[in-house]
């Protein structure tokens, strides 16, 4: 059926959990059910429902509130640099959940995240927003780039520890290339 958005699954990083994206919330909720973020209105409408089975902890249902219904805003699950972390993205709202302790989670501040990109060699999960990029490493938030664009960051490639991309500059009305150091998030 055209028009239906598919959920993305990327398990590039080694991970200590299994997960399944459910088409709908189970009629009978499992004993452990967590809603992300905890304080949200109308989480059920369009929420991403993920059954998570950590390696050494009981399974749980993660209900992740929907950000946007725009097809440009991704939805799905990604493995993260820390093997116990699961990244769930629901309509551009990104949540990093520690699967052994699901009460511990972080919400990426970009509203929305437009792209999630594993940078395996740099051991980072990259979150691309309209104006910048946030790097998430084994220990959590690693860095946030300076403003790279006035509206829309495009990634063109990763070469070792460098990320190439471009962003639109409103003053020149042109795409401006940039080179980002993945170890620091600084423009080089």
C-alpha cells in the first residue's frame, strides 16, 4: 500500500538486546511498560511501540511518542555505540534507552531529527537536524556541532574521522560545503 511509512532498522553497532517494532500496542500490556518521554499528552496517537528483550534483564514494552507525521522525519530503531543502548526514533523524536535499566533514557534535543547515521569507526551515532549534528558515543552525549546550515544539513560522506557535508547559507543563498571532525564535532 503506497503512502505508508516503513520503520527503519539499523543494527550496525554490536548490541546486547533484541527488539521488535510492533504494528500496534498489545491488548494486554506486559508487566514492564515504559512511555518516552514520561510526561506527554496523547502518546498513543502514532506512537512507536517496541518490544525490547535485553540480554540480562526482563523484556519491556517501549512506547515512544510521535514527533511529526512528516515523511522526512524518520522512525525506527538503531543500535548505539553502548551495547545496552537502543535508539528509538518516532517521527523525528529520538530516544536513547538503556535497555537493562529502561527508566534511564535521553531524548535528543533536535525537533525533529532528520537523519540518524552510524559512524562505526568513530564509535558515534550521529543525529542530523536542520542546522547541526549531535554525536552520541559510548558514554552518551559526545559533542554538538556548531551551526552548519540555516535550513537543512546534507551529509555527503564519511572518510575516516571526517564527515563531509553541506548546508544552505541564507546570506549567500548557496549550499556551503563543510568538513567536520568526528572526534570533536568541530568544523575543520
